[in-house]
């Protein structure tokens, strides 16, 4: 039984036909830069989210700390 021919992508077909522009070495590097840019953007987004969460937690901690201190001082000073 005869095997079917392998499925080639458009770039592979052009490279097989002798078209050197279809599969240049720069293509692989460009994909690497795109992946690096995407990874860098994702890292930046996570850093921004962490900074926002840090700010929210800092504000909440400040309210709890100063509120608790205020309540403690009021109870201690007005206790009979």
C-alpha cells in the first residue's frame, strides 16, 4: 500500500520549490522576539497587579492598626 505524501505548510512548500525568502533564519528569531515581548508584557502585568494588591493591603493594615490603637487608647484612658 502506498503512503500518502507528507502534509507541508506553505513555507515548507515554498522552501521545497527553491524560494529562499519563505524560510529565512530571521523568521525563527522574530518568533523569539515576539515570545519575549509577550512574556515581558505578562511579567509587567503581574508586577502591576502585585503593586496594586500591595497598596490595598497596606491601606487595610493602616486602618486596622490605627483603628485598633485608637480603640485601645480610648478604652484604657476612660476605663474606671
